[in-house]
C-alpha cells in the first residue's frame, strides 16, 4: 500500500526557500571575506619576514665591518 504524500504548509515551504536563498546569496561575500583575510595575513607575514631578514643581514654586516676594522688595526701595528 503506497503512502499518501504529506501536504506541507505553504508558509513553511516559503520559509525554507527564503533561508536557502539567504545562504546562497551570502556565500560569495563570505568566500571573498575569507580570501581577503588570507591575503592580508600573507602580506603581513611577508612583511614580517622581510624585516627579520633585514635585521639578520644588519647583524652580519656589522660583524664583518668589525672584523675588517680589526684587521686594518692589526696591519698598522706591525
């Protein structure tokens, strides 16, 4: 024996359709928001890495300059 289809109130159908439409309408904005956050984070990390690399290079330059000046002073003594 086949079951009879259940009749659903039209207001319920409209409510579900509206909720589904809202989700679909918001999806592109949510995706772009997530993308912008990811890009912003990547740019910030790149800037932080550049600053760190510059700081480490300055330490190396200072050490090599100090060594060079020390060698010059040693040559002038002898």
